[in-house]
């Protein structure tokens, strides 16, 4: 990736590499995986930075939901699912009710 593109993604908050004492960017394996996903979303799917931000928010929300689902009891499953879906719809600014 071109250095300007990396700086643009950093300014947009899509990736946050660590820094050396000389302020060089250090990308972790997670950063590199995220950059590959961003490259796919932009290059193959034609999304702009705002679209990428939205996709990453929804993706992160789904990951959190999957992790939280293990702690949810059967009685609370319906309420939990509705709350989770409502959060995702909020990310999309979609009003479903």
C-alpha cells in the first residue's frame, strides 16, 4: 500500500499502528489483517472510507455479539438478540419501528 494511503486510513481511524521513538509506524499482524480487509472493501467492492468505517463498525459489533452470546441464558436470548439487532440498525441509521 502506498504510504499516503496508510496515512489516510490512520487519519480516518481505520488503523492505529504503534510508533517507534523516531515516530515510524509499526503495524501489528492485526493491523495488517485489517489493512487487507480495507483493501478488499475499497478495491474489490468499491467502498469509500465512510463505507469502510460502517462495515468495520458492523463487523466489530458482530464479533462482540458472538462473544457475548455465550454468557446469555435461554430466557434472555430473545431480548439480547433484539437489543443487538437494534444496535446494528443504529449503526446503519435505520429505523425499523
